[in-house]
C-alpha cells in the first residue's frame, strides 16, 4: 500500500516538475515534496509503522524516489535559469544603429559669462585675479579705504552688519587692501565677487550684486595709465569704435576720482533709448589710489602711486545685452538663461 503511494507521489512529482513554468514554481514543488512538511518527508516519517522486514526495502525505495525528485528539480532549475537569462538578454539588447537621445546642454549664467569676459580682458593686459571673503570686518571694508566714521555708506540702512565690527562686504575693495598688505609693488590685480547692500529690489537695484574691481600700484603710475587701461578695456568689451569720457567725481579711497562713460554702443553716440539720448553710458568709477590707502599697506607714498577702478557686473551685462530689469538675472528662468548660449 505504501509502495503504491510512493509510486504515485513520484509520478505526480515528475509531471509537475517537468511542467513547471518558472523558477518560483520549481521552488514551490521542491518545498511541496521535499520540505520539512513535504509529501515525501511524511512518507519517510511513516516508516516507523512498518514491520522490520518491510522497512529496509521501503526505505531504499523512498531514498531512490527522493534522489530522482531532487535530480529532476535541479535539472529544471538549471533549465529555467538559462531560459530566464536568455529572455533578459533579449529584452536588454541595444541596437547600436538606432539614433541616440539628444542630450540637452546647459549654458553658463549671463553673470558668469560677463565676469569671465571681463577677467579675460584684464588678464590679457597682465592683471592677476584675487579673491577675498564675502564676510568682512569694518577695518577692511571702510577704515582701510579711507571711509571715515561718518561716511554715509557705514550707516545700517546701507550695509548689512553681522556684528558691530563684522559685515557683508559692500564692495570688493577690501580685496585691494588685503593685496596691499600681502604683496609689494608692482601690483596689478582684479577682484571679482559678490557684494551686498541694503537696497530694495527693483528694476535697477538688488541687495546682492557682483563687482569687478582693479588695482595697479608701482612707481610712476599716473592718470594716463588709468585712462589707457580702461580705454583698452572698453574697446575690447563693447567694440573697437568705442570712445571713453572721464568726469570728475568723489570717492574716499581715490584722489582724484572719476566716473567713466563709454560712447553708446547701440547708436554710436547719436542718442537713443539705451543711452537716454545723451550718446554716453556710465559704466564704472575710478581714480588714483588715495595716499591714505597706500599707507595702510606700508608703502612710501612719495615713491609709489597707483590707480583703482570698480564696475558692476550686472550693469555691464544689462547694458551690453539691453536688459531692462536686473531681477531677470536672479529669477533662474531657463527660458531667459538659454538665450545667452
């Protein structure tokens, strides 16, 4: 009776295993027949009820059946794994002749492009690039630049103070002071970077903006050197036909000081919307370095002279590309940025 039952289990197991469609099905059959509570395992447990003379023969037959089932499952598992691997390879086949997907390339931000262009022009004239911290001390931002205690820029309505003596720099001029303290003439550096002032955002103002400032110090530096360098910059930045004009102005850290205008690159100086009909566009401030600033660096003001200048990057970009709102530069609208690829 038990031998017949064993044969039935063996025959049914063979049919089911050979018909298994997946690795999961084959594993389920292994558990069904050979697991701790499997059908064949139950048969082996029932051997204790047989007479001693029957037990040996039945045990031998049961072990043979177990080996056959294990072999069938092993072979089926190998077959199904091979089939699964082949299906996976077919599904992941890459057609190397098929056109690839177009990769969308980004572009540098217009501010970065403008800084890079300004930097390229000045480095071609022998300037090096220097940077400094955006969080500065009152000494570097005001005192060392000859801006007295009563200077209006030092008021809290104009400057972001962290503490009484620490602030967010209002210009990159502190880099010039640090350069004077760290280097001896000849000096020719530009200092690009972010600055911060208490401005209400509108079409032409932003509490954060970018500047590029320059400093040249050596023996025999005159206003003629200043005008020559900045005239060359203007022609390379706005076109070879660009003319420059210097108007007297006042800055605490330069004396004499000037504002520099360039002839309108849109109308050639005839007068248009960009230059507001004047034919000239103001682009930067400049002047001969004040002796008090040179003294901070421990320089002999009878021996050394120098000039300095500073320009707003956003202003240069807005003028050159005819932008009418500075906020466009900070909105991160990809449609705007992609126009300047």
